[in-house]
C-alpha cells in the first residue's frame, strides 16, 4: 500500500516554481508519487493559494496548466464545514494551517504532513516533516 502524505501548499509551490533550495526535495516527493510509492494529498483550500503565488512566476495560462496537472497527479481533499469548525478548536496559531491539519485528519491511513513550516503544526497528532526530513527518514528505513 502506498504511503499517504498530505502536502502543504509551500511544497507544491516549491516544486512548480523551482524555488531554490527547496525544489529538489519537493521534486523527489512528486517523483515518489509518480512511481506509486507515495500518494500525495492536497487540500482544495490550497489550490487558490497555489494559483495566486505560482501565477506570479509563470503567468495565468501556464499556471492553469500547472493546476490541471496537479489535480491529475494528487488527491484533492475538500474542506467542509466540519473541518472549518474543527480548525477553530485546534488551538493552532495559524488558522490556515489549522484548516490544513483538520483536512489531513480526514484521510484514512495518513502517514504524515509534509511542510516547510513544521513549527506551525506543533499541536499535530500526525507526524510532520519537512520534505528533506521525510526523505531522510524514508532512506534510513530502507
């Protein structure tokens, strides 16, 4: 069974905009997804943020292509009233991250949240890794 990972929008943006030095580990995660070793999940809420930021790098038309590709290669998880309400109770400092966390919690068998902002998920009941640390952990388990 593939490992289920919830990826924060910063990782996706790093991948599609080739932001250095973060693009390489983000790219490795997407390669693992393509190879069927992991299954990347993403919140529908993130799509707007990803579009807004990536558009500054790639322009409107290319960014829409990127979003189309993203939808094809990841599992998009909706955030409902239940997750929004739960996010209000999570006691996270950043409400957007709280929504992400509440959404990730709906994924059966979720292994980890992958983000560059690990400190924002200090109250997480799910393992939280940077892309680099997740890849190192995977490597050490092989």
